[in-house]
C-alpha cells in the first residue's frame, strides 16, 4: 500500500508553526527559494550537528573543512562543470514554460487544465538545447569575461583542491576523509516539491581518500554505514531503499554509485536523499592536470606514490529534513476527543523544541514556578513557555511542533514541588520532582530512542 501524499498539509504546517517560509513572501515570493523559520533552523542545525558528530568528531580519520563558495574559475573547468554540467531544456512557445526535456513526465504545463508539456493540442515545444546549471557572477569592479566567476554547485571540489593541505597539516595517512557542510547553488530548470529541489541548498559531503585497489571494500563499508545512519534518524526502514546507478545512469568517471532513497509518498514516491559514489581518481587527476601541481600521496612506509581514489558520501540536509517531516507527520484519533490531533513524531534528539512548559492556571504561584523551571531548563536544551489558552490546545500546538515532552505545573506542584511530564507519542504522564525533570528528559534524549514514550522511563526506574 503506497504512503499518502502529505506534502500540501506539511507546507501549511511548516508556515503555521515556523519551520519554513516562502522567501521574500511580502513581494510575492521567489520561485523555489525558502527561508527556514525558528523551528526549521533548529531542526536543520540538529540534523547537521548529528551528521558532523558522526562523521568528524567521533572518528580520528576524517577532518573538517569549510571551503569558500567562490573558487577560481579553472576549478570548474577541471571538474567538468563548465563544459558538462548541463540539462536538456525545452521551451513552450504558447505557455512560455521551460522544462527539462528528460523530465517532461514529471512536469506540469502552465496552461489550464493542467497537463504534461506537449499534451495540449496547441503546445509548441522547441528542440532541446543544453542549459548550464551554474550561476554566473563577476568578481572585481569590471564586469567583463575575465571577471566571470561561478557560485559553487557542490562543496566537493573544495575538498579535492585542499586534499594535500589537509593531509599535510593534520599528518593524516590514507585512508582518511575530508568532510564539510555548506551552501551550493544550481539554476534548476524545474525546481519544486517544496524544499525537495531548490536553487539554493546545503550539502553535507565527505570525500574519503583510499589506496587504489581497496576502493570497493571502502565503498561497501560506507554504503552500509550511511543507510544505518538514516535509519538512526528514525526514518522508517520500509521507506528506505538503495538505488544502484547502472548503464547510462552511471557518471562517466564513477566506478560505482548508489543512492539512498526515501519514499515521500504520493506521486513523488522514492527519491534520492544521499548518494554514495566511487569516483576513482578522476577528481584529483583532473585538478593535477589543470593546476600543473602534483597531488600525489606519498606513502613513505610502503615506499609508494599514487593518486588516491575517492569514496564520496553526499547527503542533502534539505531533502533529509523534508523526509524527517514526511516520516513524522501523523493525524491521530485521541481517546475522549472529537478533533484528534496532528503530531510530528520527530526523533527527540532532532526535535527543535525539547519541552513545552505549561502552568495549568495563571494563579496560585503556578506561572512563577513554571517560569523558574523554564529558565533552568533552557541551560540544557530549547524549551517553550506557554500559558495561553486551554491546556489541551497548548499540548496540541507542541504536538504539531514535534516537541517530545510537556511539563505541566498544577496545584500539587506548588505544594509539593512536583510536576507532570507528558510524553508526546503515547500521551502518558508521569509525576516527578521538579528538580529532576530536566535530568529525566535529558537521559531519554541521550538514550537516542527515536520515540518518546513513558514506558522507557518506567523501565529505567525498575
């Protein structure tokens, strides 16, 4: 049974709760460019921090890097982007739409009623022509051909041109990797599907340099590790799969390539959220050729010199964030309530807000106690204080934000110093001393369980 299409509902929720806004909305917006709101930036940073911890801080064989967005134009000539980073473009002379010639079945004609490009009797599609996806700009005071520079379409080239800088400064030995998180820009012909395909986006990429002949062994290890990482985010196992690049789909320089795909439901279905590639020595070889500088690695112990092969893992945080939201979205019936609830069952460690703090009433010292608790908890993780409206509505607002815990301060709290902790996923509550509430939640988050249920705490107490 296919998963439902929740994208339209998510777009509404993301604006309502402050995850994602249309860029420049007061001016009518800018196509396929999005701003991440207060909750969206927290979720994205939590995701990126988790990746960085896994790839860099928890390993001794991967180094971090933050390379510049603007690079020497010859970098992109060497990488093949100037001559070959193109998509086939067709125009419709009637509706004035522009479409990728190889993706017409995924596009919608601008003419109503909506059909695929070319399906209207009056459609007039031009012959395909090649369209370079890189954004051009100029550097310096004069805008002529000598000042042309490009907005990088990927972060990987920064790792390749810094290969020896990183290796020599850190005294790393092959095999080792270079990881970075950064912005990239692609002038997509047909962006869309919310934040799935945009013109400005971020990448979490790691280039792992290995000795030729050992590359497939490392490729298989990274392939397995990256799938396991996505499962650890709480993405359902039955919504994840590998897709192998074969035949014409395999890039000319690649020795092997697989995508990690997530099922977004509806017509979007399975789509790539990360690529794992065996790039051979293509990249270092090309930069050595174009720069006239040796990029050979010297293995003194084995008395060998060689150009390392590269195993690349390229994850899209924007797409992965969308996968997290799609995977987490639920519309649930609640016992004793007619309306039910909308909830985001996000992994607690990724949730933008860890706890909502709610005084049951605005009297009897409850707001004052709740404020003290919220101020104390903010030293450990993000919390949201809310005293507006009925307690049920306050719970529901935090359910939509994906907040795993709700702390309620009631009449008993002010008399004996206890509070209730409500768990998002099973809606159960436990009562604990206010002084240890933060520790209870922090311990649950540190356990790295993808669900937020009271039984996990009950099991620990027994």
